[in-house]
């Protein structure tokens, strides 16, 4: 077992290891619920399937650590450094990751429902199939991330950077995207029903077959340029016209036309 042996022993006996050196430590499947690991060094540590629920990991360094299927529900992870961390199928419900750095993290199929991710650095993250319903993601930096087929129902993404983000098939219904940067984002077949897109930048975004019924903030007098594919599969880019047409109710078909929706009260 790597890391400082005295620090590891103290952690296992008392669940206290503030600022400890646990780099490369093998702590897989341990019960560390409510442990205090604030400021601890856990680079490359193995915490596979460990119980860290309600633990304090604020300011800890978990870069490249293995937390596959770990239980981090209600944990304090605020301000952590977790670049390239592996959180595959981890449980992070109600966890606080605000201000943390999760750049290039693996969050595939992770459960982050109602988590606080405000202001977090998450560019390049892989979060395919993740659950982020009602999460606070205001001001997050997700440029270039892959959040395809994820659930972000009712999530707060106000002022978030989602440029070049892959959101194919993602459920963003009733999400708040006001002021979000969605330039060149791929929202093919995404569900934006009831979403608030007021002030969002959708320049170059792909909204082909996206569900937009009840979405607000895409006005007829403020059309956006879009990407679409014609029937021959050729990619094109055309500025939006004053109207949006639907092949099905509430669905944008991805044909040449604008993203504009009527203001509330307009026919």
C-alpha cells in the first residue's frame, strides 16, 4: 500500500487524515463514510467502490484517482483538484463539487442528481449517460465535453460554457440555460422542452431533430445561425429565417430555417 503508512493507519483507525499524503494508496472498498480528508493528497489513489458518503474531501487532490462505483453521496468535494479522475458509475447525489477542477474526468453513468457543480472546471469531461437532474451547474466550464444521452432535467446551467459540447440525445427539459454559451454545440435529438434559453448563444449549434416545445428565449426577431444536414447527408450552415417550421409538433427537423420561437403571447 503506497502513500504515507502512518497517514493511512490514522485514516483507517480514526477517519481523520486532513492534509495527509495518500498518493497511490489502495483504499478500495473501505468504509470511509464521514471521514475528514480535507486537503489530502490522493493522486492516483484507488478508492474503487469505497464508501465516502458524507465525507469531507474539500480541497483534496484526487487527480487520476480511481473512484469507480464509489459512494460519494452528500460528500463535500468543494474546491477539489480532480483532473482526469475516474468516477464511472459513482454516486454523487447532493454532493458539493463547487469550484472544483474535474477537467477530462470520466463521469460516464455517474449519478450527480441535485449535486452542486457551480463554477466547476469540467472541460473535456466524458459524462455519457450521467444523471444530473436538478443539479446546480451555473457557470460551469464544459467546453468540449461529451454529455450525450445524459439526463439534465431541471438542471441550472445558467451562464455555463457549453461551447463545442456534445449533447446528442440529452434530456435538458425544463433546464435553465439562460446566458449559456452553446456555440457549435451538438444538440442533435436533444430534449429542450420547457428549457429557458434566454440570452443563450447558439451560433453554429446543431439542433436537428431537437424537441423545442415550450422552450423560451428563441425569438423571431433574434434568429440564430444553425448547422443542418440535408437529405443527401451534406453538411451546411445557414442563417436562420424569421420562422421555424416543424415536421412534428414540438420537434425541429433540421432543415434550413431559423431557431426562432414566438414570444409568449404571440400566435
